[in-house]
């Protein structure tokens, strides 16, 4: 690099391998040196180690709501204001105890961090879950509108909604858009944005301050049935057909994505194949989860069905 001072090309010239005082350096130009080809490697080497990935991402569906037992509630109360039933509160508290038992087994430095839909029934579920944890075990809570329920429109006419759901069954659950509402494909778009936020939070250690970092951090997403299925679809890059074969979570139910030996999140670390088959995973999806169980972050599964010949009929 050549730098010129304002006083002219001869007097102000600083030649290569000289500092600003004109002192010569013995360093020679080596175009094959990795740090000269990729100076960001020097920056990376000087940076502190990245925070450990949270051990688990736990997906929780809200407890039984007033709308689950009486669809007419949606005609009187806005969907975001539908609360839990007494049974729903019990389901939330029971789920909190299950989560605590899971994350505390075999370690002492565990914590939980919550992302929650801003709907009343999910916020109440969060409060029910929280009864299982002391304040020092809760690393934080973020209200996240992008993991809200699928929008079905505003105040819902009961008979019209029954007709719309029948049309959706014939049209397809993923692409059918409710009038003045959303399709599952619309939910997919906002979940894509949330997924990038979540990955960035994991990478920068937003919920793990320096000096308090531990591999035993756990993320809990408190959300809704369809939204959680779409989250899994987006995370694992499942097809529309695979998504439409999934079953809904039970109220107060949970599914656990846990790091395997290589550091990636797999459903097969905590769950059995039989459990995942009941949820709706196909043989190809299970094979991919088995690969996820030992793979490292950044690796690609080149054998997953989407990269093969399954889309083409002329091979048959």
C-alpha cells in the first residue's frame, strides 16, 4: 500500500513496509499468507470464544384455553384475550415441573430463558410454568409477537368459521388463508424472521452474560400448536407435505430439541422414534433426525430426501 501526504509525491511518500515515521520493516510480502488473504482470520483469532449453545430448545403449547372448550368464546372475546381454564393452569404447572426435572438432571448450573407469545393464554401458561423455578434459575423472558397464534380474522362467526375450516381441510392446511387472517404459509414467513433472531441470540449469547456462561442453558418457547409445528418445519427445512402430516401438540405438551454429540439440535436425543412417529415424522424425517444427533453445526446432510430423486417421477 502506498500513502501520499498533501505536500507532494516525493517528500510525503510512505513506501510499502514503512510505518508513518518512514522506518523500514523487514517483513516481506507473501501473497499466500492466510492472514493477508483473509485478514478477518486475525480478527477471529483475537476474539473471545463464542458462548456455548443452549443445551435444549423446548417447545411448549399453551394449556387448555377457554376457546379449546367453547369455540363460541371467539365470537365474544378477541383471540389474543382468550385465557386458560382451570385445567389449563394445572397443565401449565405440570409442564413446568416436567421441564425442571429435565433440565436439572445431572447438573447444578442450569437456567431457563423464555420466549413467549403475547396472547393471554400463552402468558398465563408462562406464569404457570414459572412456578417450578426460583428467580435465580430464570435467565430472562422475551415477549415475541412473531410466535403468536395463526390469525383467523377478528371476531369470529362460529358457523362461518366451521365452514372455513372445512374449506381449509379440502384446500390444504398450509396454503389456505382465512378471510382477514393468515395461512400457515404466512406464519412460516414470520417464523423465518424469528428463527434468524433466535440464532443470532444464540450466537452472541444474549441470555448468557460474560462470566455467567454455561452449556446448561435452556430455551423455552411458549406458543401455539400450529406455530410450533411451523417453527419445526422451518428449522429442519421440512416440506409442505411433511408439515401437513404432523399432528398438533397436546395442551400443555412439549417437544424437546436437544444438542447431540456434535452440537446440533435433534429431536431424537430426548424423544424415541415411536414418539416422533406418533407426532407425524416419516422415515426420511427420522433418518435426518438421526443424522442431526451426531452432526456438527454448519454440516449439511446431503442424503436427506430433499436433495435426492424423490421429486422426480421419471426415475420410477
